[in-house]
């Protein structure tokens, strides 16, 4: 079954094969590639041909009739692909995964688009998966990601001092998270207040 969720200003949808060229553009060709400074793995970017890139991400293109919970979804703004939300395993044995977001076009940063997309992704994952928590892993220099996570209800769970090296400098490793019962309480509170996908 195709996944497509429309919010006030963003749409989350399945990755399509024709997205590959745009994703490759953002990764290797765009003049604005500031997202690479903030999005892991924080080291030298591996140069891939378009064919190698397509092969690497082919597994993210989900058959339209699949009912499997998604590992990632594309973020559309004004009908154009502008970003991506994802989840990745920390420990499959303990059902522990973390989630992430990247908005490729920096003109759409700090305008509430990421917050709306991330909340929609969190709701989708709590509704689709038998998981007790959602969390992020980032570094202490990424204030924007920490603020976004806090707006979506996550709290600081761990700070490992000087555990990340980003562009030659040491930073703390940051873990933030939210439990299912905390998310449910926030959702109930938003419904009671009459808010849906707000612009916070």
C-alpha cells in the first residue's frame, strides 16, 4: 500500500525511482550542500557515480503494494522533493532504532517544515511499529537538531563528553528520546487543545 501523508505544509511519501536523480543532485551537484555539514557521518564524503548511488539506495524504493513499515520517506514541500526522514538500527536484537531528518534545501531551514515533517514521521512510526521509544543521536554542535527534537517532545537522555569529532574538533555525543506513553500524552494534549500538525 502506498504511503503518502499530507500535513499543513509538507507531504511525506514513498521514495520513487525517479527521485534518484534529484537525491544525487543534492548529494553531489547542488551549489547549496550545507546539509552535508550537519548530517552524519561527518567525515569525507565518498564519491559515487550516479549508477553506484542508485544501486546503494535501490533498497529504499518500496513496491507500491508493500505493507511493510517504511525505513525512510521523502519530504515534499510545494510539490518538490526537499528532504528525507529515516530510521536506522542501533540494536536489532533489542528493537532499538533511531530516527533522522535532512532538509536538503537550506532555504527551508528554521521555518517549521522540519518540525512538521518529523512529527508526522514519529506518528507514523508509533502507529506502524511495536516500539516503546523513538530517539535521535547527534552531536553537541548541532543545535538545530536538538531544538527540533525537543519541540517534538524528546528529552535529553545522555551526553557523552568529547565522543564525536566533527571537522577536526571534539564534540559531545547527544542522545535524546521519547517513550510511547509520553508521545501518547502529548498527542492527547494536542487534540484537547484543538491542534493537529502545528507550525511550532
